[in-house]
C-alpha cells in the first residue's frame, strides 16, 4: 500500500471554533499583528509550534492516573529515569520543567563572560540563555543550509572546518562545550547526519572539548538518518538514536517535542562534578532531583512518550505527513526549505512576497495574511525572531508551519495547503509591518506591530 495512514484512532475530540474573515481581521488588530497575542480559541488550525501541543496516547493518560506524587523517590521518577537510561545510555538524568530550564542550568554553570558556544544553529531560548550568562552564541551551519532549494539531505550539519577555525581563533579554553541541535529548528527543522555528528565529536576529542546535544527532536533526526544516510536504512531507529547519544557528553531536551508531552524537560550529563552542581541548582530553582519542577504524572507521561516516539510506524507517519504538506506547496510553486525536515514546513517568506523588504518583516506579513485568510496560526522565524539592536540579520526570512504530534488529520493539512495556495495567488496584497513596541530579549513573543 502506498497510503500511509495515521497509526492511531481518535478517542477524544476537541471541537474547533470556526471564525469569519471579519472576526479574524478584528482579532488581528486587537493582537497588534502578533499571533502570540491571539487567543488559541480564535485559531482554526494552530501551527504556531509543535512544542507541548501533541496529543497524548491512552497509555500516557493511564500513566497520569497511575502516577506516584511522592516528593522524593517517587515510582514515577524511577520509571522515567529507567526509560531515559534505556534510550540514551546516560546514567545521570535530571528532570526539568522544560527545555529552557535545562539550558538555564547548563549555561549558568558553563557559560559566562568571555566564553563562546558554537552550535549548528542555536534555538532562540538556547541563544538567550547563553547570552544571559554573558557568553557568546555562534552558529556554524554548512553553507547549503542557507539555500532553501538546495537538495542536500542534511542541511542541519555543522560546518566542521568553520568549527576548527573558530577553535583556532578564540582558543579551546574559551569554549566550554560544542553543541549540536538535532533537528535544527531555527534552520528549517533540518536533520544532522550521523557522519557530521561523528566528525564534530572527533574535533571535540582533538581539543578536549565536551560535546552536547540539544536533542528535542532526536527521534525525528534518527528517523531521517535512517531514511537518508547511506548505510543506515537497515538499522532500528532506536539503535541510531542510541549511537547519537553515545557520541555526546550531555544533552538538553525539551520533552514537549519528541517526549510527546505537554510539559517536561531533561538534562543529561556524564561529568559527575557538573551533575553535582546542576543538581544543586535544580533544587534551588526547579525542585528536588526526583521531580525537577514536574508532577509525578508528568514524569509518567514522559516515560511513555519517549517510548512511543521511537515506534517506527509512528515516525513513518510523522515524517511522511510533514512531507505531504511540503510536497503540496512545492507542487503549487511555493518555495519552502526543501527537502522538508521532521516537524515543520518552512516557507521562504522573502520569495513568497518579494515586494516586502526585510526591514518590513515579510515573514510576519505572511503569518498575518494566513491568519486573516484561513485562521491558521504560523510562526515567523526571521528578522522578528532573530533581528533587533546589535544583532546580525538572519540568513533567511522564514515562516514555520509546525505540525503538532498526532493532532491534525490529513484533511486539516489539505486545508492548510489550500489556504497557502490561495494566499500566494494574492501575495501582492500582503503588507509589510513596523514594530511599535518590543522588549530587548525574545521580542517575537510580545512585540506589537502595525501594518504599513
Ligand atoms: C531546538 C530547541 N531547543 C530548545 C527549545 C526550548 O524548549 P522549551 O520550549 O521546552 O523550553 C526548543 C523549543 O521550541 C527547541 O525547538
């Protein structure tokens, strides 16, 4: 059979409130053209993020009921710890309330003024936590990552020569660790190849540098390695994931992605001194080491989610449904980052509305146009998210259509494709925006805009 179906049945439904174009126009104005400021009930299809928006399985909900809510040493913690040990091989596993909490612990300990942290591409919270510590966050993507239509299968790879040049330039003693984001969310959700992970590990070994993963989407990355990298197709995806973790000295994970939970995070460490210091900080601001700011039921849901995310029928459906949307847009002549990655389709907004200059935020114009047209919420990943005072302009102006896990069916995705194709036909009427109010950090969450 060539049709790949959603490998689940729907047991509980959540109604979608349909809205009219007039209503949406008013909502958009009231939200100052920032979709983060729109109420979720006013959204028809919500593709703002795949983070924490997935649907939990019946087994996860059963775990929620079974959970042990003891303060210390709860059964639920040990179930969570043992599942994470099995998947990652790490002995030291700290739960945190989400990915950025793991990042905050890590960079409070290893960051600081004068330090430099390279990555294939830092996600916004990672960058913000590094910069908050006083350190500098540097992106080292391969050149192909900047070309939306370049068919390179692993545009998440790091430029290894650039990493070596950076180490040479700033000195290894200023680099507390080298990080790799799998898959690379800011750079189009693109996977990193096993070959590249091994090469970066080798550079780290040469210079005695710790190698860390931002492993939010490790299962999707492992599946894309299986699909695209020579010699990997016959390996079970769990084995590929395990090799990825074996290469690393530590990892931050937002379980809101491949943990398929609504809240949760993980910090994996091998170094006992770092573990000791991170545990102390965890207790100070998150919670005791066997719950890390979560309830026992969250730990149960994570344990089960990390198990389910490595089921190959799930991953096949997951990656294929992302591809299905990307393929429909490409067929209609809409430029996306191609080939699509795991969790989202990234539209090249600069190509979508070439009449809008970068300083008038073409990505934000597409996001607003898509909401106005069909009530679909997407996320700008471009000059709004990464620009601002004293920051280099981002490489690309993108709009991300992030697909929540196990939430939308094929007809929902067809609706999204149709809306974008219609919007493209009238793209000339999209208007640029100017920022009228914005905070200094992470401005995309709260900035206010007006249309020009
Ligand atoms: C690659 C990456 N790293 C880190 C994070 C931060 O995780 P959280 O939102 O759980 O704090 C995200 C969230 O979107 C992400 O995509």
